[in-house]
C-alpha cells in the first residue's frame, strides 16, 4: 500500500511540475502575442497614414502566386 501511495505522490508531483511549466510557457506566448498585436496596430496606422498622403497610390491587395 505504501509503495502505491508513493507512486501516486510521484505522479502528482510530476503533473504539478508539468502544469507549472505549461503555465509559464502560455504566459510567455501571451506576451509575444500582445507584442505582435501592437505591431500590427502600428503597421495598420502607418498604412492608413500613407494612404492619406498619397491617395492616388493604390496598395495592391493580391495574394502571392503560390496561393
């Protein structure tokens, strides 16, 4: 019985460690996503500004040939 309890405790400890590792990874990925979203907003703003400066200039919205 004691051996079985020890195995269960070891499995729980391993799972807790895994959850902590995954939680840290998700938090890191969320920071990266937040940064990328901010960059997208800035790029959209710059594109909008450029469109106002040169209204006759059309920005092509074509898919690359490999699509």
